[in-house]
C-alpha cells in the first residue's frame, strides 16, 4: 500500500510484552550489573511501532500510555533509530509512530521491546541488514534485554540478560498480566539485591502443556519479587488477587515489577480471571494474552 504522504510503504512491527517466566539473580559483576538466569517469553499484548519514509527522523507517540512518555527528552526507540542510522550509514530519515499500550516502567520490557521493534521496522524500511554482532552490540548499548527482544524468540537469558540460549518449545498457555499502576525503578530494585545468590536452573524437558510448564516454573522463582514488594507493596496485592482466581496454575512477577502474570491453561479461564480482577480493581491494568514463543514478523504496506 502506498503511504499517502510520501508515496512509500509503511512498516509496522508489533512489540509484544516480554515476560520473565522465572528470573534468578546469580551474581553481581564488578560494574554493578547483576548476572541473571531467566526464561524470557513474549505475550500477545504489546505496543506497535510503525515506520514510514521521511527525510528526517521523528517520533510521535499515541495510545493509552502515551502521556507518561511525552515528557521524555530522549525515547529509547528514537535512540535505537539513531544508532541504526549511524551503523548502517543510512542517508534518510523515518516517521516513527509508537502506539503505547503497555504500562511504563513495569517489568514487561516496554522500552526494550519498543527499541527492538524500531530496529526491526527500520531495517525493513531502509532495507539494511548490518552484521548481526554489530546489531547485538547496538541493542546491548540500549539496554541489557534489548538483544533478546530484538531476537524475538523465547529463550533462556544469561550474562546480564543479553546472552540467549534456545529454550524448549513452550506449550499453548494463557497469561493474565496485571499492573497496579505503580512505576518501579529497575536500578532501585537491583540495588536492593543482597545476600546469597541463586543458582542457574534452566530446564531441558519440553513441557507438554500449560500444567507441565507451571510445574517447571513453580520450582523456580523471580528473585526480585520481595525486593520489588519492599518498594511497591501493591505488587503483593496483585499476587494475592491473582492467587484468588479459579484455575490459576501459577502467579509470578515479571522482571523488576510491578507487572505480575497469572498462568492459565486456556483462553476462557484467562478471560474470566482478568474480568474478576478488573471488577475488584478497576484502576489496575489487566490484560489477558496468549503466551508467545516468537514475536510476530514485521508487516509492510500500511495498516
Ligand atoms: O540495562 P538496563 O537499562 O535495562 O538496566 C537498568 C539498570 O538496572 C542498570 O543500570 C542496573 O542498575 C540494573 N541492572 C542490573 N543487572 C541487570 C540488568 C539491569 O543491575 N542484569
């Protein structure tokens, strides 16, 4: 489809919420970053980044959570775009639009998945494919989990979150994501890490269904949970509310919070649980979504 303004195509990329199905903190590096063992996956709810041809590089933001970002002087998606422009020696711009549906500073990778989506959209729009290692380096400069978001595949993460190892295929399962509307600072949560570290615990068996996945995850944790609850006690309320939902298989926090997820075997149970939580807490952000092994590919041609 022709872009009405510029006579070119628009590339649209879905930026799915990233979910840490478990997250063990296994050490601390000399530079203060923490070493992790985590299972990253994605959810069928997210932001959208679109890129249309333009002479200059610009970003406009819309969607239900746009307001919190409009105050920012330097958005991560725009920084990603500038980085790619330089890396690929591109001599044109792009009109980027970010539709922000995920709550901000919420442990489901909003900034990281948007940056990764901007890179994927612009690689397609500008028809460039820089060396994969250079792309991974650029992604890591933007944030520890941007490389895995750029890869867009469920995986075990190690290092500070940037090294990915393939994980077994994840079964059909549904999530209910719940955020109490409290922004949690990732550096503040990591700063509170003290005491003994966990051991890495990736698994090799392929869970046949959501029940088996829940069993595997139940033996693992998110080590940041109690620290995040110390900063934002509402996270405890979210976990309690998820815990009261019929047919819940497992409830955990994602990343450094405050978003938590409930795991369900099917869509009907997830939708019922989301409705129950929404009824009790109308101001919380609540979203049922399927569990994704892969972020969808960019689509070209407008929407
Ligand atoms: O790289 P990113 O911007 O996601 O990290 C934000 C902050 O979170 C870092 O500055 C660091 O304080 C903390 N962090 C950490 N260990 C990690 C990832 C993040 O300590 N693996």
